[in-house]
């Protein structure tokens, strides 16, 4: 199954989100990456598959969640770093500069991470999705300082244009003792 296609639906009702999840998987043979309750009392479904399958399942999920859909995302050419970073922390060897971009939405963080990875030669090592963060989300990236700055600029523009940028930081030459905490 291809993992360079991503569909996401975020609902303001947990019950409706679960109903939409059922419709999503019944419609096409998509692979659900994540389906869970997020803060504050919302439900999110992330899935991948072939372009037509994800598109069809996205359409059904939106119809089933009509009136309860908070946001949606469809990326047919997702950067290959994004799904591994969502699934857990990706190890890295580079330690020249690090950045953290925090947003007020899951979808904004995923979109920002995708743009960052497509803009510059950096590693997206983690994307955290709203659990225990009051609905906020963030992603971390690592690379040389020029690449991290370019990626941060591209990501913060797309997130900021939506009005969903919470905070961004870049740390050039981070101290080695913070590495275990950054890669946690």
C-alpha cells in the first residue's frame, strides 16, 4: 500500500468521528494510521492508500460527518518522512540545528511538516498530534542551520496564513545534553 497519500478528517464529535471511521474503512481498502479522541473532545482519523481510495473514503467520511467536520486534509503527494514522524520519533545523526513549530491544529502541523520537508533538506523526526495538549500539535525538525531556517520559514508561512501558528523556535548548535529530550 502506498504511503505517500494522506487523508485526514477532524470532527467535533467523538461519536460522529467513530461513525465516519467505519464508513471510511468500508468504502475503500485504506490503511488507518491513527483514529483517536483528541483534546478538546474531538476525534481525528488519518489514513493512507492509493489516491482514488483515499479520495473516495475522504468523501464518504465528510458526508457521514456533515455538520461536525472541523477540518480536512488531502495530500496526494505526501513527503515520505511524514507518516514515520507521526507514528513515532525518527532517529537522527545530524545535530547542527533543531526547530520546533507548534500550531493550534493537527492538520496545520502535518501540512507545515510536509511543506518543510519538501522545501529543504531536513529531517522531520517527530509530529505530535494534540493528545494531552489542549488540541495543539507540533513537529520537530533537524538539519544544518540554513536548511532548518528555510524549512521553518516555509512551514510557518503556511501555518501562519491560516492563523494557526502558536510558536516557532530554532536552536542553532544545540547542546548535546538536550538531544535525549529532543528525540524523546
